[in-house]
C-alpha cells in the first residue's frame, strides 16, 4: 500500500468505501465495519466512487456485483489503473481480477461482509438491469436515476445514521451499464455509446464540459443528461442560447442588471448565471459570444463572482458550466474570434455528438421511436418499406432533428391513412 495509507493504518485509522445502489445493504455493512472501528464512506456508482477516492483516499473498497452506471470490469480496470494500492473486495467475496491488492486488514472487511450477510440472509440485492441503448431522444415520464452524491462522500465512524445526498431516488431499469446508452438516447452506434460513457464519467464532478457537434445532433440532450446524473440534479438547469439574443442584451441576460442600467431596465433583475445557482448553466452556441463578453465570462469562471450590469458589487455564485457549439472552438481560437484562455477553461472535458450520417443502423430505431411518440397523441401509423428505405438512404444534413421533422411532415401528409408511404416523405430541401 502507499505511504499515506500505511501511515493511516499504523495510526489505527482505516477507511472503507462501500459501493452499491442498495441502501439497506450499505447500512448493514456500514454498521458491521463501524463495530470493527472502520470509518466508512458510501457511494452509489462507479464514477462517483472514482471521484470520491480522488478527493480522499481509502484503504479498501467494497464493490457490488452490479453498478447502476458502469460495467463491473470497466470499473475494475479503471480503478486498478488509478488506485493500484487500494484493496478491492467484491461483496460476494469473489476476486475482481487476478491481481488483487490484499491490505493488512482485509480479513476484517470479509468478517464485516459475513456479519452483514447474517443480518439479512443474503449478501447482496442485485438491482434490475433493464437496458436502453443510445441515440438521441427526449426524456419522458417521471422516472429519474440516482443522482451521484458529492465527491467528498459522507463519512461515518460508528454513527447509527449519517447525512446523505438528497438526490432523486433510484428507479429500476433507469440506469444502464457502461456499454449501453443512457435513457435520453436511442440507437446502438459505437459513437453514441461513447457519448453515454463520457457523460457517466464526468457527470458526478464539477468539471466544466464542452459539447461539440453539428446542428440537430442533440447537444442540449447531452447537457440535460449531465445535469440529471450530477449531484446538482435537485437544483435548476438554466439554458441560454448565445446566438438567439442580440449582442447588446446578452451581457444583461447572462449577468443581470440593476434598475436604470440602460434604457428599459425598469427594475433589478438577476441574470441566467444567478438563476442557476447551485445547479447547471447551459450555454448553447458559445462560439457566437462576443469577444468582450467572453472576457467577463472568463473572469466569472476564474473567481466565481459576477457583477450585474450597472452595479459594482460582486455576487458569488456556485454553478457548473456546460457549453455547446456546432463550430469547433479550437478553429475559432486560431482565427482569433474566440479567446484561447476561455476555450481551455470550458474544454476541460470534451463530448462530441456524432452526425446521423453514417449511422444507418440507428435511423430505423429512431424512426420507430418518433412514430411511437407521435402515436401517443393521434391514431398510430406504420411506415412502408419504400418510405423507410428513402429515409435510410438520406444524408441527413440536419441530423436527428431533421429526421423528426420529416416524419412529422409525412404523418400530416398521410392524413387519415394508417400507413406512411414513400410519396409522403419530403426532405427539407424538397418541401
């Protein structure tokens, strides 16, 4: 084990991280470890665990046989790479891989596992594994996945109870293993599965995220998935399209203004940044932001403080920034239309949404999804093979958004007929 870990062991302090979506089992095992004088931190998923260990080390990790966000082997591989000196104990006492680190107090962890098993008669309650695979779709219904708890994690030392993150409750089947897509997304193309994987990795952290991708490829859905899976999920996500607001008003819209700051400012008004306090601010089309305003945004990112237009008083705001653009910001930096320092602040973690072109296998899945969605508000319609063939062969310059609009147009053109034929398929450049 590492020097820091050895020092804690020698001083009698030892910490275990319990990784499970099963609250009842975590409680039993926490009590059993506390009786053996272990400090305990609890996490609900793999990505959250990695963030927790990054914030504060531990001697042992007890791992469930199923995680709501990552595949076990994917987690173990990453865990071993980043934390090679931490003892990893599977909840069923099996070996996670062939190179287990065996800490000096591993037997105490195994004893606590046996005691937890005796308390309930079963060592683990494996959660259901309903899987939905990933292209883009709107999220419907009232289900929410478990939001990741803060990276610092809750710690106990023999207490009967502890504070936990008050995020949304776990819904069976709403989260998917590492190799599948999130519920927001439809399809199974590897590029889409990579989007889901990157969202799961970064969502529990406060890291700024930049989403790049062509128009209509679902960048805002990625931002909403990041917020939903983050510790900020119980607070607001506020969106601002930087290209949709005139340059003269964008600063006031973003930072707020005081009464009389400019013509028409009849009252004090909080900006979008303040409105997102404690939550997530989504800045769409960030590449269209004027250079002067970029400097002010950079200062906010560096200090966490802002000034409303017309006011010199600073206001501290806690917000996570997620930005999106259909124009590669690195290219804009080279052209001198985007600040390099702001780019590096925003692009700490990059997610690219793929174009629909080249993802023929996803087009059929998306067609079925959109037809089912439209069938909820009017009599259902089928689609002919010829019509579907036209859709699959199209190049989709407008991506998923264009596909949805083409299908909606075809639905209307089909009138009361129960089937959409090739004649009803009109692409945007033809209509």
